[in-house]
C-alpha cells in the first residue's frame, strides 16, 4: 500500500510538471482519450465458462458467469459537471459445492454512476459510485448492499495520450482500496493501448469489421452469503488475475460479436474466517482456462 501511495504522488508531480511546461491555462483543451474516446459499446452481454478447477485439498467446481452492462443516460451541466449512469449485473453459478459449501450462485445488481467535472485544458475530476447488491441470491438483506466509491483525476497530456490516477474505496469488501492508475495512448486509429489498473488492454482494429485485443485484469469482489449447514461465514471473496485474447466482428449496424479465450490465475476463495469444521478462511484455486462469448453495440 505504501508503494501505491508513492506511485500516485510521483505521478501527480510529473503530470503537474508536464502541464506547466506544455500549456497555459488559456490554451485550447486537447482531446481526452479516457473521457472522449472510449471504444466501449452502449451495452454488452457475455457468457463465460471456466473449466473445472480444484479448490486446494478439497473438491472441484466449474463456473458459469453471465454478465452485462447497459448505459442508461448522460446528463450535461449538473452541478458544474456531467453525469453518466449505467446498470451492471452478473450472475455466477458454481457446478458443485467443492466440499467447502460454496453457494449455488452469486449475483451483482448495481448502478454505476459517475460525475465528471472538467477544468480548463480538460483536466478533470471524476467521482463514481456503484451502489447495489453483491450477494448470494438467497441472502437479499441490508448487509448485501454495498457502495463502492472511486475518485480519480484525469489529464490529457496530448491529443494521443491521457493519464489517470486515483483509488476506489469499497466498504465491507475484503480489499478496501483498489488503485486506479495508468495511461491511455492511441497514436493511430488502428491501435489503442490502455496501460491501466485494475484492467489493461491493447486493441487492434484491422478494418471497420474486424478487431482484436489482448487483456489483463485484476478482479476482487466480495459477496454476502447465506451459509448452508452449521457454518457461520458471512462473506465470500473471489479474487483472481486473468490474461486473455479475443476477436470482435462488428456488423454494419454496429452490433459486435466477440469471442475470447484466456487463463484465470492466482485464484482464491476467501471466507474471512475459519469455520468450526476446519475449512480455512483462504483457499487457493487451481489456474484454469476460460472461454467467453459476447455481444455489444449501440442503441
């Protein structure tokens, strides 16, 4: 954590210095690759299959994940900034309890809302909230609600390169803080590099129809769970790192169809406490391959 704060501090100094040297406050603002040039569609829906993996010293389970996101609206000039609102959902299903009494399914139902305040020269402050249900579907109660909040600064260094730095606070999650850090670079229309945390990717556009990507992601999500039997565990955190490659075909009407193949690594199931039967609080899970298919496009 100390290293993270040092990195954020050094980045803020370097960004401030670059701005002071390169531009004055009365100059026109460059295009921001992060705020103005996002390649993400208005909605996405994907299905992911993770091959059977062993929960170390215990049983095995396959995972099926259905997830999606849909933009709901964009509102200008609200309290000196712009507001965007989206809806996120996911449903994760385990094929078996893996001898550790895994829940049958986990769900996320959340609103993703952001407020972006732009300064002169397009420097910006972005505040995001993701209030919602993060839970076993059998345990819809007050404790299933959570409110992750993030704060990040965004700065275009030139028309092709933009930087961001900040953090996300996640009450009741196993990892309270997650970093937001990195740069996005698009020197040409056919290539885009997003060297960021907690997710990074490289996109290659072959033509108007075909594109490809390489992706790396760090995921850590905590769910409230309802225990089976005599266990007294209240939360389950799934943490992993993934690397993948994929191809997208975009039809003339804008609908994109994506296929993705990758490896899910450094996986853990974290219950937060050891139960009376001797099942540990932190259980490593074998690395496994995953396959994902999805669609996305404009409204």
